[in-house]
């Protein structure tokens, strides 16, 4: 069962500015997520409804809806949590 991937503007902008090799790796993992949507790791506190995926030094925050995965944010680990 393949679900739909939707990118919010910040995630779309971030992935387009990444190096091609990193971008391809993230796209591959997101396609796998769309095939089998699940929460890899839940965030805590006020962000407890969101899920996090680790891809090397990058993090992806997403939200699961029935057969839709909404990608909220993509960024490097060291500065990723400061802007949340």
C-alpha cells in the first residue's frame, strides 16, 4: 500500500537546497516511508504528535495521517531542534 507524501514549504525548500547525493538518500527513505507509513520515533513534550526520522546527520520531522505522510521539516542535526 503506497501512501501520499506531502511536503510543507520549509521541508520542500530544505530538500531542494541539499547536495544531490543527500537529497536522493532522503527521497529514498521517504519513499520507503510512504510504502509502509509508521512513526520511526515519537517526539516528546509539545511536539508529541510528530514523528522523527534519522538519515545520517539529517533529521526529518513528519506527521502521519491516514494514507498521507506530511513532511514538516528537514535539516542537519546540530541546528535542527533550535528552530522548533
